[in-house]
C-alpha cells in the first residue's frame, strides 16, 4: 500500500532538454515580443491611419469638438440654419483677409441688399441684436446666433425686421440699452474706457437724432476745447439730460450730480457763447483775468 501511494504521488515536471539552436530562437522571439510592448517604442512610433481610427474614441474632445455646432436642419418653425449660413458665406468672401467674419465691404453690400445705408441707425440696432463686438465686422457666431434669435434665415425676413428695429428706438428702455451699446460698439480698443469726442458727437447724432438739446450739445462738443474724450458716465448723462431737462434750462440744477461738461454746456447756451467762438474766447480770457 505504501509503495502504491508513493508510486502514485505526482512528481514535479522537468523541462525537456532543448538544443542550443532552439533555445537561441526562442530567446530572440521573446526579446522581439518585449520590444514591441515597450511604452517608449510605442510612443515614438507614429500611429498609422488605422490605429488613429481605433483610438479616436479614447481621446479627449478638442476645443472645437466641445463647441456645439449649429444644426443645418430646418426647425419646426420653418427656420433654416443652412439658408442663413449661405447668406453669411455670400458676404464674408468680399473681405478675403478674414473669412471668419463679414468685414466692412461685406457689411456695406449686405446693407445695400437690404435697402439701407450702412450708416443708418437701424444698422446699429441690428448690430445690437447680433451682439456685435466690433464696428464694421460680424463674426459667424454673432451673425448666426443673432438672426436665429430673430427667426430670420433670408434677406426678405431680415428686411422685414428693419421697421421693428426703428420702432425700438422709441421704446424708452430699449433706447437706453441701444444707446449704451453704441458707446461700447464704437470703442477702437475694447480695453479703453473712453471714446474720442468727435466719435461721441457723431454717435449721439446717430442715435438721439433731433431729441431735445441734442443739436446744441453736438455743436458744443465740437467747439469746446476742454475735453478730447468722453467716458461712460458722461455718455449716459447726455441721454438723461435730453429726457429730463427743459429746453430753456429752467429746471437745470447745477448743484445736482451732472458732470461738469454739462454745466459748461448749459452755461454756454445761457450766455450765448455757443456758436460764437470769438465770444467764447473773450469770456475765457475774462475768467482767466478774474483768477488773478
């Protein structure tokens, strides 16, 4: 019995002897296998087209992939993004230096096709709806997002909005927003907090037109020599002044929180120096003498 048990016990397997030639071949195969699995060798080897296709699903999405793309399909309300993109493409090619935006030439042609001048105030209101960031340019995102919100995908539908844009200038709250946008829109540098006095004069005339005090205020801005730029507080005060102060200035309180530039404007109007540079110069000399 003991002999059977010992005889039936399993013995460890021993490797069969191999010839030197076979050992050398197997060693070379193992070495080649290890090399192909080396992280360094894989990293240095450029992937083939097939490998890129297999690994693309494992890559992190790029910045452009994260940005949602506009669907070219027609929506339930009949709006077609594809039609709107064709309009953008039609005008962007007129400014080949920047094919990602409609530039000055493209905007001029775009406005012409809409039947308005590029200098018409209605174009400023349209730019406000598009949330345009730079005067003379519409980026693709501004153009597509803005007109999508307006529900416009053709020149005809955009043209039909022009009358609405004009009416918005008569809305007190919207006018305030458009007027504020005008200051930001015409800044030559987004980082600057002021605009040139000549630009301010032109924009005030464009937006506020023939409202009370505006004609004289524009004249004053061009004639005066004390200010070369206008800041946002001064800009906002011009609109409020035209809305609240009587044309004879009888209710104007110089001790109120009006900026100094308006104090000087009212003084020029009351003393008759506005529009008479000689009188204004003489008065300034008299004031200087009084200081002595």
